[in-house]
């Protein structure tokens, strides 16, 4: 496998596995162990209570231990990737990698278990003995036909899901890809002729899956290293191969490939020749899945069949058949309903879910992870990409439903929509906090104008806005550019059909817009000619005028450019005695909860009055997220120990807040650590009004607020929602150039809430 491998890639792979610590896994505690009381609960004597509950009712193991979310990846190393029988120890990097994929894509905890046991029956005994530890078993890289024996014995004796991914995972992804390939080719399972090479576990499982999808057994021609599998053949035959034996005098792959609709290869390099492909039907489907070198290279297929639909097992060609599209999500659904097995109904549901997702609009997250690739459903995009975050919701929910419908679920889920929503929240860190904001936005029907309407992130947001909210997106940009970029991105929306476009180059409202802008700015040095030029070139100003005139309810801008440049035009056009920018509030979603930071952008050195207004505005916005605001005015000074500087301004702001009753908790001036550590705060200032940790930090310098915000983003893996522009009545928001399409959707939901909802 490594003979032709790039030396640079080899060194990078070895370094990845060695540094900064060897391997790809570690074990972390999920409960605190900080004092004697914690120890007495985690171990003796408190642990005995959990033990007794499980003894009384074994199902309590999922309640009091990690078993219900714990999978074992088990291998004896007899058939590892394309490396063959390298042994249990050498297989460990692969099994660790599998465990990482379980955690990354479905948040399933996993132990890799490498067993030095070649005998399949003894290996099955070992796996079955591990049953009390795990909620499910993933068998991996066990050679055929031993893998069939191990799986059969384990499934018969264990009351938890047992899944041999090399067989069934491959089969599910092949089934999904074949479903969509036939849709593209305009063919049906029941009509096609399939020729397959490879009589191993994966090959047999794929053929069985295709039979379940409607292929007729008599239309399947299986070949292996010895040629066609035919009736009465005795050489290298297994019961699994015999199920596909043909009554024919043909003996070679070349003999049987003629008029085949689909070639399925799970064998080795160079097995299929261009001459053989030329004998297949029009629009042939060629799945050459051998790794790392397929049975035939895609370019060789296209040379003789330009209309061919091709899949491989490689990541450098379209349509990579990758098991990671399946196994994390089928196990997620199975574990969540306490399935006793993974049956055919669940596998078919997985096939349908994966295939359906590929036909939907590509997610912004997948597009970001695979920049430069065409992710539009068709011959070169039959199955979704592994980093599509919707997989866990779509596929796992389908699997869970199938498990319940087929009677193998011991913990039924009665609200599948809510379950799917929870899965969605597990992927998108902002989903839970944003839920009340989206619900409020759905109750309104506001028009949101996006200044940078040609940006792909904005286009993806517009698609999501139309799918997930009741808002109406308005995009500023050239319609022909927007349309071509929608098409290139695989989006189904189109300008002037699904959303309104304001075209700076040619719009019927141009005269009205420049005259409105001139009227607002004529006494600030703006001539008619300058107003005309700005309304042709400045999309932020155009969007602000649209809001000013009532053509839109809120503006979102800032995907490129500097914050204050955008703020200048927003203030000019939308500012008034009642509306002026108070500050910018960023919601940082951290591992241990949300934290709001202000003011990150508007006031470089806010006055005491500015600070008080920032605190009031932040409190109002925090309530939009269903949270109780606890505001800390943060400084180097702590409760009066510095007489000048930021401490003085914050103390004056505190006096302003104290001057009349407020409906939120606030305290200051104080260090950040005191704001976030209630015990420390109480020790330093026992009479503090702040009970518990603050969730809003207001700073006396924009540098401090912005610095904390950026540190949390870059070093604490914080996800930002915002910045939210306070004081403008929700009529405009300026985002950061680094914002994602998901971040823009969150901002659209915030902009989509009428001002009455938050004061």
C-alpha cells in the first residue's frame, strides 16, 4: 500500500500519529473528582448504590454508566485495509481511527479492542464475553469467511447490536450510491444487469444489499480471482459465493461484462479494462472500489464511456464510497432506542437517508470543508460528504424509526421530530441557544436585506432562510452573478423567483434610492452626483436606504470590509434621536455554556453613560435567548482598589445603573476571574449582588472586549453568534468577515425578530 505513497504524506501521517502525544485517543472523566466527597461518590462507598440498582434491573446500566453510549471496535487484524493479515497489534492505528470517527461524527464513545486470536469461534467467544461492557459491537477488518462466522455467532448470542462494518457499512453506502446512480441514469434496480468482482465479505454484502433494493438474483454475475462463479464450480467456493452461482458456460469477466448496466468492483487494481467498459450499456455505472488503486481508473473509463457514472474508494475522485457515511449514524440511532440488533429494515433506512441527503441542497459546512468541489446532485455527486453535519439527524432518526417499526427497540422515542432536533443541536453548537430566537422569528414575517448578496455564504443563508424561517431574503447584487453562483453551489434558489434582488447596476428604484440618500445627506456634503455614485457602488448604503424607505425591515452587512466603515453608513442613514449604536454584543458559546461580551466594536473608549447603556442593551438581548442576564462590569480594578482609569469610569457607570431600578442583576467594577468564579467573588466582596457566575462581561475598552472575544474563539473553541448591533432597533447588524453561513443564518433569525420582542 505504501510503495507509491507520497513521502511527504507518509511523514505527515506518522507525525500526526506520534505528536503531540502518541495515538489518537485518550480517556477523560465526565464527573468532577476534586475533593473527598467526589471520591466517596465516584468510588467507595457511593458507587455501591449504582451497582445495586443495576443488579436489580440490568437496563439501569445505561442510566448509571457509560454503557449505553459505548461501542467496541474489535479486530484480530487479519484483513486490514489493503495491507492484509498484519496482525492485531499492527491494526491498532486503524481501530483507534475508527473510534475517533465514532466520536467526531456521532458523539459515540468507543474503545478499540485488538484481539490476538485467529480462530473465528474463539474470537466470537471473546467478543460475547465483553457484552456487559458495551452497548454495541463493531467488528472490523476480520478476513472472510471468518468474519461471517464471528458475526453470526455474536448476533445469535448477544442482545446488543453487532455490526461488521466491512460488510454491512460498505453495502449500505454502495446501496445509497447505486440508488442515486440509477436515478441519474434513468434505470431501475429490477431491470439492470450487475457484474461484480470480489467474493469477499464486502462484495457479498453489497450484492445482498442490491438484492434487497430490487435487483434480481439471476441478473447478478459474480467473478473472483478464478473467474465466474458458476454452478458446479468447486475451486475456492464458499456458501456465500454459491448463492450467486450462475448456470452458464461463460467463465471470465470479459465473457460476462457485455451489456452490463453496472460494474461493482471490490477486488484489486487493473481488473476491469477499457475494452470491457466499452462492452457495457449506454450510461454505464462503474463502481471501482478497490483501495488504494481501483479496478480501473476513472479517466480510463471516461475515455471509452464519457457518459459513465463512476464511484471509487478514493478521496481524490468524486463519489468516494466511504463507510464513515454509515457506521456512526446507524449506531447512533440504534443506541438511542436501545436496539437489540441492527436488522435489514434499519440498514435500508440508512440507505434511504444517505441517498436522500445527497439529493438535497448541499450544506454550507460541507461546502466549506470541500472547497472547490462541485457538490450538486448528479453523476459526480451521488452521496453526501462525511462532513455534512445533517447526516446524524437525517440518518440516525431514520434508523431509530426503523428499529421501532421493526420491533427491536427497547427504549422507543415517541417524538421523532424532537429527537432529530436534539441530534441537530449536538452538531450545531448554537442550535439550543438560538431556538427561542428562531421561534420568535418564525412568528414574524420580516424582510432581511443582505448587502453582500453575491457572496456564497449569503446565498447559502438565503436558501436556509427560505427553508427554515418565515423571513423574506432580499439580496443586493447582480442577478446574473447571483444565479450562476447559486447554480455552481448546487442551490435550488434563483433570483427574482425565490427572492428579491436589488441590482446596483440597473434597478427601477434607483432614482428613488439616490434621492432618498441625497435628502438625508445633502447638508453633510453629499451632492446629487455623489449620491448617485454611492447608490451604484455601496451595497451597505443601498441596504440601509432600503430599510429607511420601508422596502426591508433589517439589514445584514459586513461579510467583507471594516466594521466602522459599515457602521458609518448605517448611522448616517438609519440613525436618529431614538436610534443610535450603543455597542456590539457577541455571544460566545463555550464548552461550559454561553458567555456574552460587550462592547467589542462600537466605542473604543466608552463613557460611563455608554457603559450603562451597553449593560442595559446586553441584558435585553440576553433575555432573547431565554437566559437570565447577570452582568459584570469588568476592569483591572476590583471593587474600588484603583482610583483612576477604567475602574473610575465603571464605578460611574455603576452609579448611573443604580440611579433607577433595573430589572437585571449587575455588579462591578471587578476582575474577569471574580465575575466568573462565584467563590472568589464572595471571598473578596461578600456583599456582592452577583449570585453565581456572570454571563455578560462588559468592558471599559473595546480592545479588552475584542481581545477576550478573539481569544475565546481561537483558543477556547468558542463559537460566536454576532456581533449584535445594539441600539438600532434591530434595523441593522454588522457581522465579521470570518462569519460562516450558519452564523449568517443565526444573525438573520436575530434580525427577523420584531423590536417589540426585546424592547
